[in-house]
C-alpha cells in the first residue's frame, strides 16, 4: 500500500519529491494558463499605481481619433465616394430612360451634368466602378442626343 506523504518520506510512502518531476511536464501546460488567469487581476492591481502615469492619456499630446483625423477615415470616405457615384449614376440612368422616347430627347441635357458629376466623384473614389458606370450613362445620353439632333 502506497501512501502519499507530503511530509517526511519513509520506505512505504511516496514523497512529493518523487512525484513532482514526473507530474510537472504533464500538469504544467494545464495549470500554467489557469495560474496566469488567476494571477492576472492581482498582478494588474499591484502594477496599476506604477503604470498609471504611463498609461494615462495626456490631453495635450493625444486626442481621440474622430472624424477626418482618423487614418481609417480616408479609406472609408473613398469607398463611400464610389457608392455616391453609383447612386448619382442610377439617378442619371433613371432620367435617361424616358429621354429615349421620341420628342423627349431634351431630357438628356439634364442627364449629362448628373453623369459628369457622378464620374467626377467616382474619379475621387478608390475604385472605378462608379466612375465607369457614370461614363457609360454619359455615353448613352450623348449618343441619344446626337441621334436626335441635340434636341429631339
């Protein structure tokens, strides 16, 4: 019969000094994360007074990144410009469809500024889909105007 003895070892007991080298490689990967999670709040509380001046935001040196100061804002705006360009192109296309009817060709004069505006906004965008769509609407309106003599 083996007795686990945490104190003094004798011939019929197994001391912790004999078990630890065998169980340490097995239990270390299991106990290390649990021990780290258990000690993290205590360590954070112990180090908080020392790290507080370094972690505190300085109102004169750092400001929150709101609006155009945020470096991700530029990427967001350029993607939004593509969407705005597509929406302007859709409005121009909706105006160009009735202008294809005979005697309503003068409506293409209204479509041309919308298509140019959409192409300009699409040129500022990071992608070319909105710009190309507005240029296609522009070409359709110009062809329809040329077929109707500029007015019909």
